[in-house]
C-alpha cells in the first residue's frame, strides 16, 4: 500500500488524577490538563493558537476555556461534540487545520466531573436526559432509560445471532484488568478472574457490573502540531498517520445492522489505508470499551477476526498481556479510567512513545485507536506511530 509522510504529531499529553477526585469543576480540571500538556511538550500556552473542546454530556466545558487560560488571538476555537468519538475527530480536525495553514499548534481537551462526594456513581449521568414527547419518548417508555439498557439490547442481538456468550464478554473484562494491574493511573487494579465477572450483579441483562465502564472525574488534553515542529520539542513525536470516521445512522431500527456492525467497519479501513498499512501491521489496539461487548464488536468490524467470531477471538487470550493483539493496555475504560475517547487516545500516545513502563508493549510501531459515541452511532479511528512513514 502507498503511504504519505505524516503532516502532524501529538507532542503533548496532559492528564489529571482520575476517578473519585473532588473539589474541582470540569472546567478547572480542563485547565489543569492543558497546562500539563504544554509542560509535557515543552512549550508555553502562548504558543498554542488552536483550541478544540469536547464538552461532555453535561456541556460543562466550552469555548470559554480560552478566557480561563488567558489565550490570545487564537486562529481556531470550537466545541466538538461527537460524544465518545470526539477525541479522534478532534485530532483529525487539528491536523487538517494545520495542513491548511490555519494554525500551527492545537490543544484538544476533554474533562468531566460527574461524581459527587458521598453519592454513588450509578446516577452520575442521570440528569443528562431530556423530557421527551411523541415518538421520541417510546424508547424511554419501553425501559431504555440508560446507556447500559441500550447497549444491552445491542449485546443481546449479537448473542442471539452469533452465539456470543457472557463468559466471552467476561474475557474482555479480565484482559483489561490484567493490563490495569500494571498501570499506576488505573482506578481498578485488584486482580480479576472470570468467576468474579460471572458473579457480579446484572445491570441490564445480559450486561453485568464488570461489563460496564467506570465513572471518573478528571481531564485529558493532547497537543497537536506539524510534523516538522514536533521533531524539535521535548517529547518523542507520535505521528498521526491515518484517520477515518463512520456514522451508520441505524437509529436502532428494525431491519438494520444495529448491534451487529458499527462505524468501525468503515472508519478502520479508511485510517489504515491513509497510513499505508495492513491490519496485520497493527501492533496495539486501543479500543473504546464503554462495555465489554463494544470491544468485541469493534474488533470484529476492524477485521481482526471474522464477523461473529469475536467471542472466540477474545476468549483465546489475544487481548491480554502476552496475547497476539495487545488491547487496551492501560486497562481501558473498564478498569483504567473513563475519559470518553481520550482514554484510548492517551494510552496510545504513552505506548507509541515507549513510556508505559511495566506494561509497555515491545512492538509499538502502529497503534490503532477507536472512538465510539452515542449507542454505536458515531465512530472515529486513528493510526498513530513513532515513525512519520513506513520507511
């Protein structure tokens, strides 16, 4: 496959503490993450001329961050809302803006603070719903009032069509936890066995507690600049080699492929084609894993196994440390931290830099990053590499 030299690179990564972190608003956490990313890159805030903000479900951060950061004369400032696929989309848009000469250096940020001290995490996003009437109220009236309920419907369809089992979903959770045990930033580091998964309570049948992602307070920011400039900054450049988006528009409709095929089916091949690589060249997969099922169906759609064979693939141990496809090497959103699409993106940057410590994967020339938004509605893919080309 032909390839083109990368035109941009991630040069700064800023991450606040994650999890039950109280006392700061989402906006304050976002400012912290951006400042940390600038320090990481070895640049000053005044050298950044683009700001892309992913506002989260509650819209708690926005373009007003420019004022909090005292940034002047930005060439690009906007909020991006593609839910969990936003991080990949922001890196793509930053690269396009740099290529077009609009800006030189762009910071992309996501922050969230849904957890309140003294209250459980189960209702953290409960206030995000709208008062619906007419046709739009039917899913809620039928009991589809939460993300777990809606993803449970998708997971159940996959199980009914392909024979996927709860134990196979559990294999995804166990693999993620094995990686998280080696990640000092992970929220959940206690060992997990398949029995633990099977004994965890049902949240929305067939999804159990350990099939579901964490809820986290925190923020992550990445800084993107031109490939030429990246070579002169503080950190090893992580080049943006390819990208793609996929938005199937199923609307959970009868007769559609909802639950069986996602936007990864198109966004993945597009990203690989741009990077000039084959699927076999991918060393690490960082997958948006809001639920164990999401990991499984995304890997199928990328082509790492045949459609319907995802269950067998994940239970083979392929995703775990020592497996054939190291996946979610920081613990993902299931055991690491839940920062929407910034979870897989941040770990991809760490691995591509070779800075993951105990969990570092030896071969990390090509890292495939996925983002998933809504209920399998939106998808983004990135290919990141420590090398600007395949040569």
